[in-house]
């Protein structure tokens, strides 16, 4: 699923606390129950047709039907796991923190706000997505891989307003 959702929550907090926070999550409209119903319906239909052809003497259809449903189950599982990924960008007066929460790994990157730069790199090829990066002191961290191009550009513009350029820290509004 390449569609993304950007949720922004703002809070009035004491100095040093989170002033702006962006929660990024992929748009995953398929629930585990609906995925199971879809797989069951499609698997039942596929095996019913395969059984009909197997009775007619075309028995090699059955293993291919099983392979097809197995691959579909694997793809659905991978899609559902990707839907559990989250990115949280927290901006305070002093720092920019990026947290990744995934099915197997949680990572955190912290950058000094005064020295961090927000960059939106154009894609290398026409069909590839742009890359939204935080850069500081030789470290680079990409955010929003699952966002659409419009969402990525909008997020980049908002982050540039909040973070500013190197050597400038605008007031957080």
C-alpha cells in the first residue's frame, strides 16, 4: 500500500518538551478479518474451479491453484505487517527526534534542531518517489517512505517551516 496518512498533534508543553509532533502511518484499509474473509472467499472459489478441472482429468491445475493461493496469502501477510509500521517526528526547541516503530525493530534518531536540515531530494528516475531527509553532521535519516508525493511535499514544507535552515531556529508556531 503506497498511500499514506499524516496525522499532526500539537501541544502546549513546557520548555524542552515536545512542541510539535507528527505521527506518520501507512494507509491500510484492510483489517485482519477482512483479509481472512477475502483470502477464504478467493481460495474457496479457486479450489472449487480447480476441483472441477481435476475431475475432468486436468489434475495439474490443483498444485498451481495451491501455489497461487499460497503466494496470495504471503503477499497479504506482508502487506498487513507493513501496515503496522509507524514514524513519529517530534520537534522541540532543542531537538528533532525521529522514531520508527515496526513489527521487528524500533529505532530512534535525534538531531540538534539548530543544525538539522530538511531536504526533499528529487527522484533519480521518473517513476521513483522523492526522498524526504533530515541531514545533520554527516548523518541522514529518511522519513515518509510510504507517503504519496503530495503528502511528502506538504510534510516537507511544514517541517522546513518548523525546523528552518542550518544556523536558524524559527519560533515553533
